C-alpha cells in the first residue's frame, strides 16, 4: 500500500548523522512498495542537498548523484492541485505548519 514520504526520512538516506533504524526501514519498504510526496518535496530535497553541500557534508557531484539515486526509487509526486484554504484548515486544526499540513492532506 502506498505511503506518504517526508523529507525528514529521505535525508537519512544520504546524511549519516540523520540515519536511523526508521529511515533504513522506510528505504527497505521501497523495495516492495511505493511512496507518494507533495510537490514541495522536490524543493525541500534540493534545499537539503544544498545545505549539506554548504556545510561540506556532501560535495556538489555527490549531491547530484543522490538526486539520481532517489529519482530511480518508486516515489510518485502528487501533482493534484490543493486549494490553499484546505491546507490552512488542516494546519490550524492540527497545529501544523502549512508545509507539514501539505503532507497530511496527501495522506
């Protein structure tokens, strides 16, 4: 059954200090299942990689390699438009940022 993937998990796949048993379990789950993410996930991922490069945790070529590896995984980007009012309502109801509410809406 597909599941929603958050970038806090994704970064554990390429940053050693972010790796946990949970991030590893989700990576294994992608061997037999697939994930869905909101469109903002792509920007978050690029920003995570940029920050890792600036902090010298990754080189630019290795960050590009990470993007290539992640692109080969069964991760679908949900491009269905969501009205901002729906995101705002979820964010207020559950005390989330609008960014995290986008993941909740997808779930």
